[in-house]
C-alpha cells in the first residue's frame, strides 16, 4: 500500500490492517519454515515494509504530525 492511502485511514483501520498483515506474514514464514516455496518470494519483504509504514504513520499521528 502507498503511504498516501495509509494516511487517509483512521487509527482503528490502521490497527486492523497491521493485524491482517502480521497474520499473512506468519503464514508465509511458516511456509518457508516447512520448506515449501512461497507463491511470491518478494511478498515477505513487501509485507514487512508495509507494516513498518503503518507503524511510522501511526506514530506520526500520535505525535500530532501531518
């Protein structure tokens, strides 16, 4: 997701989105641990970056940033 889309969301939506992404990351990581190849290997990196974006944006909102 783009940062612009995430900034438009409220805190509740951001919390739900981060929980959804963490569940998805857990599924992909378990596939890797079992030994099966994930459908798209770049997905792990993308999910981690999106989680970091959400955390950064929520911290900015809490501190009163734009």
